[in-house]
């Protein structure tokens, strides 16, 4: 743990079961009422996972909100690829009651917002999708992601996503 973390209280809690990567420093920590901790680092948000903890990269935080003592996380998962585009779907919301949230909600907001480089909503005849360019922690460049609304034709979304990725690739040449 770095000197600044020790001085300003951003260190890992005793018994934290996760294993941070080299250079990954804790920025904010909050105890979860039901046990475990939420830990903000440069690479993601560590959440309790049974007896362990796992990191959700900032590029996979679909939504995070704070209210009435509860931190709500909607994690996205990659369900496929359309060329260079990651196709995402949201998991069920996870709720964590935080008796003393400290700076955790604000630090999450800053990092999630900071991962987004651009976003665009595309409407389809039946539904729609968000196209988002996001910075992936620990990697150079950005990744194009598409998150279709439930019920939107996945084949249509994937066709449009592949076309968008090709246009972006040609633009960057």
C-alpha cells in the first residue's frame, strides 16, 4: 500500500479477500452492511462475491446509483461480438447497503463517467440500442460496445454494430 493511501485512509480493509494487480491502488472503500467491502481502484470496483471478492472493470459498469443508504450496481456482461464490437447485456441489479459510504459513490461516478468517450442511441423498428465507446482500464485505446434494449432483434443490432465498427476503423486510418 502506498504512503498516500496509508495517510488518507484509502487502504484495503483487513482481511480483504481480493488480489489487486501490481500498481492497482485502492482509492475508496466502504463496508457493506451484510459483510464484505466495496473497493474502488483505478481498474474497477471490487464487490463481495461469496467468501471472496471480484473486480468489475469500469467499462462493464452499466449503471451505478446511490440513494437512501443503498449503492446499486448494474453490471454488464459481454454476450458476444459483432466484428470488433462487444455486445453487452445487463445483469440483474445488485444492491449494497453502506452505513458509511464515505467518498465511494462519488469516486465510482467519476470513474464510470471517465470511461465513456462517446455514446449514441440508435432506434430500430422494434426497440433500440446504445452504442458507447469506452476506455478499458489497463489498455490503450477505446472499445466500441453496443447494449441492445430487451426484445430488440440481436441480428439487426449486430449487423449495424459491425457496420459502425468498419466505418470507425476506416476513419481512424
